[in-house]
């Protein structure tokens, strides 16, 4: 009996020691999971270091552009908070009073909102319909040229307008379309009355579209020509053996091969539907066409810089940027539904 009591007490003491004992090592399952996680983290770090070491010159080449975007694109983004303040240059960003969405409510309830939205969307939709397909068509035409020398000459000519500033292009436009310009002189010589090209609201959007096409259409072919250059030439040889002409080769081989590039550029173009461009519109604007020429960019300039309404103009610019972002996201999802890769 006494021996049994002693054994029972010893068992109780051992159990108490085990219960009070702190774990010195992980159990095998936990240790295995932690080991795998450490191996995965190490492999990722090693892979990143390997890529950095292997492509160090490429990353070094991209460093100036990365710094440019960080300094001039991302760092200034903190300034959008003044859209929710009654910003005062004297008090600064940190001490200006907060007003919430007051500036947005004021903008949406203003009569100019629908006018700006109509003009901006109309200009960009015209560009999307008439300007966007032209670089694709021009690229297909250049790809069909058999003479390399003639192709380079044509490319140099159509690239040249891109390097001209809008000031020069608008100046040329004034010389051609003013009341005493070349076009009106030709109309008078043909026995027809003069036409007010620059002061007619009905022709303003069309003139802007033609200017954009003339300036950027040639430059827009660069990406499409690069994509066409990557198409396998054996596909064209097989198509010729089957009796396909050049038009059928372009329709059934070239266009499907560059379809992904077309979708990506189309998505990016849709993201700029709220951005009509400031310089071109501002230089072409006059009192006679102000009702069809006022866009978000010029409105921000008038209210932000000329009238000193910094918070209000920032709210307008922030609204335009958010809508552009939503358009890109929506267009990207729509492209994926059609089976394309999209932007991301």
C-alpha cells in the first residue's frame, strides 16, 4: 500500500514537471512547414539577386526612367489632398482647412460640367474612330512595300510631323485657314465665297482631328511595324502557296498576329478619353468657338492658374484622372472577356 502511494506521488511529480516544461523544439510538422517557408523565401531572394546580377546593365539602363517617374509622377501625387481642402498658399498644405467633397459637389452641380464632358468626350471619340485605325492601316501599307529604300524614305517623311511642336502646327493651320489664308484664296479664285474655318463651331472638332492625324499618324506606326516584323515569314509563304493574295495575307495573317498589340494600345487610348490635351485646344481656341472648345484641361488652367482656385482645379483634375483609371480597368476586363491578355 505504501509502495503504491509512493509510485502515485512520483507519477504526479513527473506529470507536473512535464506540464511546466517549456517546449525547446517544434514538433515535426511545424518544423517541416517552417523549413519549407524558409527555403521558399531563400529561393525568392536568391532568384531576385540572380536576376539583378545577370541583368544589371538593363536595370542600370532603366534607372534614369525609374527615378524620373518616382520624382515627377509619384512624389507629386501627395498634393491631390488639397482637392479636399480650402488650400491657402500662406497656410500651406498641412494647415489649410478641410472641406471634404465640397469642391466636387460644386463642380458636378455647375453648368460647365456637362459642357466640358461633352466637348472632351466628343473630341476623343472622334480621335478614337478616325485616328486610331489609321496607323494600323498605314503600317500594313508600309509592310507591303518591296523596296526597302523607298520604305525608309516614306517612314522618314511621315515621322517628321511628330517632332514639330503644336505652336508650329497651329501657325501653319492659321496660315492655311485664316480669312486671308491659302484655302480661302483658292475658294475666291474658284468663284466661291470665303469660309470661316477657324471661327466656325461646326468645323472645330474636325480640324482638331485632322491636325492630330497629320501630326501623330506616322509616329504611331512604329509599334505596329515592330509587331509585324515579328510575324513568322513561313506563314506568308504557306499562304502564297495556297493562292492567297496580299490582301488576304494581311487580313488572315498580319492582323491576327498583331491583334494583342492593337488591344493593348486601344485600352491605353480609352484611358485617355478624358484627356483632350491642353496645348492644341488652347492654341486653337477663340471667342467664337469657346462653347465647343472648352475642355477639362483648359478649364483647370483658367480656374487654377488664372483665378487662383487651386483646390477647385485640383478636384477637377482628380476627377478626370479617376475616370481615366476606371476606363482602363473596364476596358482591360472587357478585353479579357474576349480572350485577350490585356494590360495585366
